[in-house]
C-alpha cells in the first residue's frame, strides 16, 4: 500500500512501486533528506543521487543531470530536485532531452505541473518554501497523474521543440 502524508491510501500494493530519483545541491541537502523520509513513509522507493552534505559547496547542474538522466533512461519514474530556490536545478534539468522539470511553490502548482504538463521532474526551493509547504508540494506531485486529453498534444509540442 502507498499512503499520502495524511495517511490516506493512494495506491494498492498490486500497482508497481514508484521509484523517485532525488538530488540536491548543498543548499537543498537538509530538505532533500526530509523528502526522502516522506517518500519512505508513503511507501515509495527513492534513489539518492547526492549531494551527501550541506558542508561543501557543490554545483547543482551536476545533480540535475544525474536525476534527469535517471528519469529519461527509465531508471526512475519521476525525479525531485532541491536547491536554494529550485530555479537553478529546474533550468539545468530541462536541458536534458525528455525532462519536463517544473518548479513548484505550492501544492496547486505541483498538482498542475503533473496533471497538465506531465512534469517528470519536480523542483523546489529549500530557501524559498517552508518545510511544511514542501511536504504538501511533494504530496501533491506524487499523488497527481497526467490527465492526457488536450494536454497530451501540448506536451507533444514541447517534445517537438527539443528536436529543432
């Protein structure tokens, strides 16, 4: 069984286990660790692509590339990236063909990123969102599904832009 952060069932054990690739720079390290615990409580597997400390300054594009590549290669179903604002990792991840990274600052933006834009990588800012807000953002992202329909054509148009 999979549960949201309020303890409500969101999936049965008959469904395949969702796997999340997660990464951060030094500014997002502490929040990344908290998100990993939240995902574990929801029954979701996650693979941590670093960084492994808040003590040493690191370059966020390196971790965005690792998470983005894990998602596009199929090693992970979705990705989550954390930096100070969420902006840098979003820009970097979106350079990976096939990644649709979205910066969310509320549960509503996370839900819409997933349901309308089929975002396969979520980014959040550890310095710009409260821990409780990030918890709600993660929950909304994980529990939302792509709606398809009219949105599918738009997502396909985004994919075509990568080929130009």
